[in-house]
C-alpha cells in the first residue's frame, strides 16, 4: 500500500504545482485545473476506500483465505496450511511506530502468485504467533527447543559488502555531483553535499542492518531475523525445507567467508544467508534438519478411520474406498545406503572436442590441393583457424569444469562441489528429488560413462552428475535411494509411428504442402516442366523427417511400474526418466485430427529456470522461452504417436492417484476402463466457459486496432467454435479441462496435487457475471490449470475447496 500511496501523493503534488502555475498565467484555467485535481483526488480516495473494504483475511482451522480487489476486479486466494513453506513478519519502522501495524507474508510451495500477504494488520506480532500455532495444529513441529546452530554475518564480511555497494555507486554519485557543482557552484555544492549525506546515511543503515541479522537452526525449524529500522522475522518449517548449498567467491575464500542458500519447495524459492564465517557448520546443521524431517509424518495427514482400509468401505462422501496398497518405498535407511565419491571422466569430457578437431583437420588436409591450386594458402588458415580456436577454448573450459568438480553420494543426499577460484556447492536430498534421468550419448556408450540428472522440487536448475564411469556407480542402489526400483511392468505405452499418424500429427503442414505441390504441378504443366525441380528440396526434407521418425520413435515408450514411471526416448542421446507417482502433478493428452491417436505428456513437480543461452526441447514455444532470461519450463516428458490415447490416459490417471491398488492390477494389465455409468456417477460437476467475454474482447480489440475489423466475419465464427469446444469437468478425485478444435487436448490434475486455488473476477468478468479459477500445484511458478470465464464459478469454487481438502 505504500508505493501506490507515494504515487498518488506525487501526482497530486504535480497537479498542485501545475494549478499554481496556471493561476499565475490564467485564473479561469487555474479554476478548471483545480476542479480536475479535486475530482481526481476524490476518485483516488474512493478507489482506495474500495480497495480497503475488499481487503480482508480469514484464518481458518486448515487454510488461509485472502480477499482483495479494486473497483473493477475481485480476487480470492486460498492456501492450505499444510502447504506453507515460509512465513515472514515485517514491521515497517514508521508505520509500526505510529500505527502499530505490520505485514505478515505467507508463502506456499509454488508461485508468489499463491502467496497470502496480510498487509497493514493490527497487532502483527500476535497474528504471526497465531499462524505458528495454526501450523502446529496442522502437523508442523515448530517447537524451537533444541538449537543446533546460530550464526550472524561476520564483521569483515559486512564491511566488505558495504564497501562493495559504496564502490558501485561512487562513480554515479561523483558524476552527478560534479555536474551540479559545475552548473551552479553554490546550489550545486549544497545539493551534492545533501546527496552525499543521504547516501552515507543509507550506507550506515545498511551496515547496521547486516550486523543485526541472525540465523538460528533448530531441530524442527529454521528461524532468521533481519533489519535495523524495518524489522523482518521469519521461519521455514523443516518439513518443507528442500535443499541447501554454499557459494564462495575468490575474495570469500581469501577471507574465509561463505554464502549459504536455502531453498523451500518451489522454483526460485531460495533464501540467501550472506557473509558468514561458519557457513559450513550452518549448512551441515540445515542438512541434518532436512534429513531428520523425512521420517516425520507430513503436515495435514490424518489417520485413516477405522475400517477405512477394508475393501469396499465407504467414506463420508459416499464414495467407495479402495483397499490400501503397500507403503511407498522410502530411501534406504542410514547405514545401509550406498555412498561414494564420483569424478567426471576427463577422457569422456574431451572426446567430443577431439572428434571435432579431427574432423576440421581432416577437411583442412583434404582441401590443401585445392588451396594450392588457387594459389592462396592463407585461405586454409582462415577456414580452419576460427573453428579450431573455438574448439580449443571449449575443450579447456570443459576440462577445467570436470577437473574441479566432485560428486558425493551420501546416505540422505547427493552433493556436487565445484572448486577453482570460486566454490559452489549444491545438495539435493532424496525425499525432494522428483525425477532421475539417465542420459547417454554415443561417447558414453563407447567409453562406459553416463550422466545422471536429478530434478528437485526445491531447485530451479537440475543437478547433473556428468560423465561419471559406469563402474564407479552402483546404479541399482542409487535408484533405490531415490525411491525408484526395478519392477515388473504393469502397463506399457509405446509410440506407434507410421505414415498415416505422421501426416495427421502434422496436419496443417501436410495440408499446406499439398496445396504447394498441387500449385507447382499446375504451374509446371502450364508454364515449364522444369518447375517440378523445385519440389526436390522440400521432398527430400519430408522424406528425411519421416525416415528419422522411423528410426527415432520405436525407442520411445512409457512403462508404468508398481511405484514409478519410466520413460524411454532418444536415438543419438538416449534418455531414461524415472519419476515416482507422487511427483506427477498433471497429465495432458493431445489427439490428432480424425482419430484417437496423439501425444501423452506427463508434468512433474518442479521447474527449471532457463538461462538466456539455454534451449530445451518441446517445440517452438519452449525454444522461444529459452531466449527469455528467467523463463521457467516445467519438468516432464512426452510420448508421441500413442494409439488408443483416451484409454491409456485414463489408466495412467488411475495409476498416479496413489499407485496401483491390488484390485486394479489385473484391470490395468487388461486395459479395462470404467463404463459410462461409472464415469457419470463419478462426475460431480460439468461446466463450460461463457462466450460473451471472448466475443467482447475480440470485437473491442478489432475495432480499436482498425485493421482486424475486416476479419470479424471469420474471427467471430472461429471464436464461437473454439469457446464452445472447451469443457471443464470435476470428478471425485480430479479436475479435467478440455479444449481445441482439430487437435483436441485434455489436462487432468488430481485434487491431492493442489497447492492453492484462486478466484479472479476482472472488469469483463463482472460485465458478464462470471469468474476465472486458477489452480497451482507444489513447485509451480505458473498456473497449472485455468478454468476461465466460468458462469457458475462460485459453485465450482465450492466443489474444488471441498474436494481438495
């Protein structure tokens, strides 16, 4: 609320200054400006009053609800207490001293959009304590009885931090101050002195802020305090701590300082503890807390009622309960785990560069006679020199990385350490690892190496154990420790590639190619037959793509085990992905036109934050996202060209609910599905989006943009058909969204995977009396499911709240 208030005050000040100037120039104009300023002020105050009246919070036994809005919109965010990962109390200095108000920020295991912020609340200390008590009631420990470690930023580190900040701002201040003095020695000197005084005061406050930071690690919670004038107090429950790592620059190594970063569940949910003297001890204490928390019951879990585990027993909602399956295998207990240290194989690391260098040198030798014949020997150096230089630099960089990297497999975690000029350590605990990939290039198969890639719900980058030797890795034991084991296949979903499915999967491109071919043939018959030669290149490309598909897709398949999924893909780079059912957050299918074949995509908890130079497979959208710094891509995999797609998708939904139950195993093997009567009985609510919102926006944008208005006879029917093809269905254990015209898609999320839900009603929604519901799962920074423009949003919202709790 502070920033909007400052903006409003600034605008009012500018309006007042403008009115004063006009009063000197023209009294009638001044009166008009004054009237406009008064009206703007009244509207601003009215809007602020509406925002204040709509802002309210509910603290309920198992969830927190925040209501907020503006004149034209409303929003409700609901967060389950069991999903809370981070709670912070902020006491702004002036506001707390004058009015006794503060902010309480509550984050969940996902996006900041699912954060609940109690802003400007009275008695913030009491509210903060109430949130802690509520979390204890829902299964969190938070006793804070046994202190394991306490740490504060080192004085030398604080001085270094402040001096670094001062140095970075010195040149800008000196440049501005010198310009002021040269323009007006007296006034400029006064202004420059004022800037220096304010900057010095800021440095002093920053120094005191760093010195007053305290970090405490208890056996069940991580607590930290920050701030000098404005005070922050926060805690992270041990149950939702994910990973920790340390980082040291060259200066830090010289001075013996550390930065420790702690991550909660969710990409980007990372908190940095800077300039510590005993960072290793702090990191070790956090690691012990994370390892101990995996043996505790998860917050929000309730004991099964008596008789609930009997086959055929019914719950309170009247639904038939299935018999309990065997317990989910946990990582191997301490003392029985496989541990060891791994080093990247230097030969495997440099092999691609040696091959590349050999190819370039071979081409250079082959071209020597041609160069000599042309009489220009320098051309050979110009041809081979730059590629060789790039290869040598790349080889040196990769060799340095491999020589300075060590991997350590521990009883409860996997750790990577890079130590050269700087030191960076990353550690993933087994119970937060959401997926394991085994990646092999041809060089790996020749040299007996592999790369193990680990996904974690608490990290925005995977951890790669790259180029390690097969003989050094007990892969079976390692997979058991991560929670995946080799078992019999319950269900196999293969990719069935053929020409007919290939053409339907690329229907638009095939249709366009057909039009081009017909046009060229007609032009050749009328104008010149030599025009048929233009078909050679695209024909070769199409044949090559089909031939590659014939070689690539026979390896692609998804195997459903008793406790996890195994996905196989790749021709040159072969990848095997293993994911436990509990980490599958969404299943999506896309059917090709005119049939039941299509693509099956599985989304896994956690996300990867792409760097500007990274690219990730998955189509043009993923490639475009890779060019945006900070863009995130969800973990997952895809199986293409699946026949009987609806059957496999429904069976996969049954498997990931909480693993196969004994009475379902035979049905899964025989691919039996519930009949229409059972599906209808399991449907709680079915709905479709309102048409008015999209048509209103389409017409408004077309009219305002002028140009697209001529396309309205085409865009309006298309929009009507596209909206009418959308469907939302709420079943007993999942929510389903369907959309698409030619390519029909369907996304499914289990209620048990929900992290938070939001209800939003914007200006257009209010016009047509509907709202949009948004679903987040753990570890997601973007919505996993959006039920847009629902005319019965309130009824659906109530059903969702009831089911996912």
